[in-house]
C-alpha cells in the first residue's frame, strides 16, 4: 500500500523539511512563500515533490496537494508535525483491517491547551461527532476523495478571511458525499509547539468568525449550537469577553455567513 504525505507549509526550507518531520514515505509539499517554483528530491528512498507558491491560505495549499496526490493513501500533514518511527505501518495496517473505511482519523499528540480530540477507542465518525478533528489527523483513500470531488474551503483557516474551521467543513462534506470515516487509537506523530498563525486570543474576531463557521456547519441550528458551545467553554474562553457578549458576536457572525 503506497502512502503519500500531503504537507502544508509556510516559508520553509523544503530540502530539510522531510528529515525534520521524520517523513518515511513519498510526499507532496506545498510551500506558501514569495515565489513560484518546483523541485523534487529523494529522502530515505522516497520521492518528495515540492511546490512553492506565492498565494496564501491553508485550504488552498491542501487542495493544491490533494489534486497532485498519486498514492493509494493520502495523509494530510502540517510542517510542525514530527511523525513517529513506523507511522506508515500503522496507517497501512489500519486500512488493511478496515476495508470499508474511506478515511481514518489518527491520534497526534499536541499540547493540552491545543487538544480538541483524543481517540480512546475505535468508532465510526458521523454528523454528531466529526467537528473536533484537525486536518492533520486525516488519512484517506485518495481515489475516494477524488471521486467524491471534495476539497477544503478557501474562506476558513490560516491565511483566509475567517479563522479556523476548514477541517470541520471538509469532514462535513466528506460525510455528505457518503464517505465512511472511522477513528483509530493509533498515535502517528506529535505537534511541536509554535506560535499560531491564526489564533490571537478569544477576541471579537474569534467569536464572530466562529459564528460564520457555525452558519456553514449547522445552518438553522447555528444559534442553539453557538449557545451550547459558549456554555461548555465559558470558563476558558469568556474570561475577558463575557459569554453574553460572545453570544452576540457569534450571532453577528451567523448573520454575516448567511450573506455569503
């Protein structure tokens, strides 16, 4: 089973990136920087194809990688993930053991303050439990993604108009297209802490952007889901901006999303 890493990077030295990430499979690197260029090299007997582009946006970079994916399995990756030795065998075995899976979401270690999920058991991912998973948890059968004609939103994520959320929208679209998604308890890598490219505190923009996202995710249920979100996280997120003001900002975002 051939595996290919689809790496989204910003202003990186692509010649050293595969070694720094401990990549031991083929890879497609999309480097968002100030030039347009292409190069490829061999790393540990695997081909690393590197595309540098002037344009910015994490969704755009992931789409650029996906359209160039050629292996049976595509693994979405970020520049700050260091993969464990043998990660490729874990991914291959998971797909071998689950022939019906179009996509499997793996564990990646992150700092406790950034953790949004952790798979304690294997399970099916459905509409009610897909929203917590980042793109770097995703491995998928490339042909399934291409046949479903799915891609990442250009409105959300680092470098886009609105903050994060492109990964949740992507998983939602995959579910809508009938792809079968499962969670795995296997750990394949660890995120190295760095300054976020999009998160600058729980400010007005954070809550307004979240409201726009909830419009696209939940439609007519966006308002009650916003309230549920704030009540669940108010102790962490609403210290400077009270939850009532945050709720108003999210509703403003929902209305803004309706005009898109």
